[in-house]
């Protein structure tokens, strides 16, 4: 149960323009000579924190999520069958999905205020690294009157000193879109990401502290205070 929660906004650093979604008219005329309008989607999330989360004295590195070729793109995908994916027409994310999720993850964890620092590989000295694999991030047409959105991300919290996996979890979130229009779909994607980041932040904090405590107990010279 989520209690004692506070909301904070996460706005991607690459989000340069105003409302969500906004229209960008692209000059890709093709053979017809016609300009095709494309909706470029830049998520803006209202994320939650929990007062029960304790601040930690270590930093975290967030690696770029691993993804297959179809999902490592700017396309907004719709699953129309057990083995079929297709792009949602005339729309795209503002960035490749793994890059977008990496940026949003860093900002969500950093803006929680619980970490000494959060950044990309090589940007800071960190106690742990978050390595993820994107398994699903798509709308789902399951024959109902509205679409759904599925997010499945497998996450490993890696001890930077030993290279061992300190904790592992697969996050699964689904939201109904309430319709089949692009606006409905975008709102559902935002809700899915908001829930994922809430769960992820609490998990990283809890598992990181547990792993560090076990590491400190096993050290012959006492607690390791290095970040």
C-alpha cells in the first residue's frame, strides 16, 4: 500500500517544447510531395515519493537499458497479437526508448532526494549500478474497446566492486488506456512509467542498503565507507 507519498515532476532534459503531446510537422514529402504531420511525444511525469524511504550515503550508476532492435527505436509500438508488433501511425517518441527511459530513470531516482548521486556510466563514482533489460514497452490491442499499455523490465542491482548481482527483480505494470486515440495511449504510458519508477526507487533503496550491510559484515576491517 502506498502511504505518505509526495509527488514531484520529472521532465526529461531533452524536452524542449511545451504541452504534451505536441505536433511537429516533418518535411518528409516522399513521392507524393505531401507533408505528413507526426505527433512527437515527450513524456511529462508526476512521480511519487514515500516518506518511509530512507536516504542512503552511496551513489548509483544507471546503465542504458538493453532492448531488442524493434524496441530500440523511437517508434510507439502496438501489440496486435501474440507475436505481432506494429508502430502506432503518425507518432513517435522524442528519443529512442532506451535512451528516454535511462534519462527518466536518472531523474526519477535523483529527484527522490535519497541518493548521494545518480548518473550515467563514467559520470560519477558509484557504489552500485542499475542494469535493466526492456522486455515490453508497448500498447496492447487485446480486442477490447480500449488499448492497454504493458511495461516489463528486468532489473539487476550490481555491486560495482565485485561485479556481482546484489538483487534482481522483474517489474511488470499494466494500465488500461480508456480509449484507442493517441492521447489515451500517452496517458496510459505515463501512468505505467510513474508506477514503475515508484516501485523501482523503493526497491533500489531497500536492496542496496541490504546488500551493503551484508558486505560490511563480511569485511575483516569493518565497514567500508567509500561511495
